[in-house]
């Protein structure tokens, strides 16, 4: 009798496993959600809506992707939810921001790390930039640093949250320039941080190049410096921090892409990993990103896994030093 029960259990397991595999072959069978840990209108939200706009095409996933915003605490609210509550069934994707969630996991107080997520593909690399209001007296980073030295702790500037790329850039600037700044994280993310600069609530801000590009085009801000190793093609006239005498690397560059929760079935991960990069390569997507001043940097799942590991090592050393 025991042998018969064991045999029946094995048969059922084989049948269900086969049905499970067959079910994944049809994936996706309904629309997909993608969680963005920042508010509507910010760079991550703006870009996520563009890079997923062809998901419903027959040569893509064949099902649309809808964006769901879960902003708060520099991304912590959304990523905590994604790591602990999101279904690992392929129908809830997440937008990642690096170095943000890695730096936050290193600093602690959150429920996630790279071990809780599976990357799918990367769509962009958005450097941090220093911005001031269009009518500001500051016209260079030298002006900013001189003011900061004369007014210790008095230079107020905004960013999207704690231990996001903006904050890391700010910490690097403090160290490289030997000054104390008043960094003010904005609960409304990059969009809120930019509004604070435009409204004159702060003297300046660190923000994403893509957000700043649009704000400068509208005549609302001036961009004084780029936190990257080279000038950006969208801002060829804006010097890097290194060019202006500050020893700052590209550790704060914001990599953006798509991930799923750990535990998502491998066949679904494989299908997404094969399909999503082709969505990013779509000519309509690329032209919309170009028009929005949003630098693209497409990477496959394997390349993202390598990037995550390298950033983890870099940020552990950087944050220990800062």
C-alpha cells in the first residue's frame, strides 16, 4: 500500500510538473504590472513608461505592462514591498535603481538586498548632476564650494532620498571639496527634489541628468557639473566634477532596469531575459528616450548580474570611507 501511495505521489508530481512547464510556455497570459519605487513624473517613472510601451506588441511579450508607483523613503517603501509581498509569478515586475537599493541594503534598516531580486535587463545609466535655479548667482561648482566654505552647513540642496545616487554624489562632493553641505532628501523623489530647486526652497540640488535636461530646456535650472568620468552627449558643454578639480568617480551613476522577486520560476525569468532587451532596442523607444534626454545603456541579465556584484563591492568600500 505504501509503495502504491508513493508511486501515485510521484505520478502526480510528474503530471503537475509537466502542466507547470506547459503553463509557462504560454506566459504571459494577462497584463503585467511593474512597480516603480518613485513618484509619477520623476526620471525612473518617465523612463519606465517609455521602455515598456511596446510590451504588448506581438514581437515583444504580447501583453501590456502597467506602471504602479509605490514611492517613499528614497525607494525603500517600494522595494521593501517588492521583496516581502510581491508575487513571484512573473506578473509583478520591479524597476531597480543602482546604486540606490544596494547602498540602502548596506546601510541597513531595510528588508532587501541583491539576494532578494533577480535582474532581467538594464535600460539606462543616468549620471547625477548638480543643479541650481535659473536665476542663481552660482555659475560653476567653484562658486558652490566657495559659498559652502564660507557658510558651513548653510548650502541647502535637495535629492531624491537617503543613500540613493544623489546622496552618494553629495557625500563624495563633501569629501572631495572638504566642505559640509546641508543635504535635504525629498519624500517625493527626484521630481519633488527638482521642484524644490525651481521654487527656490533650496540653494541647489543633485538630480538625475534626464530630469535636469528637461528642466534646463524649459529654462528652469542651470546644470553646473556632472558626477561621471566623462562629459555626457546630452550636455556636452557641462564639465565633469573631475574637470572642475574634484576627485569624484562614477559611483553615483543611476543604472535602471527591470527585475523580478527571488523565487520567480526560471522559465519565466528566461523568457523575460530574452525578450525585454529587444523592447529596449525598439526604435520608437530609443527615439522617445533621446527626446527626453534619457541616456540608454542596455545590458542583458548576465551583464546586470556582473554589474550588481561589482557595485556591491564598490559601494561597500565607498560607504565605509564616507
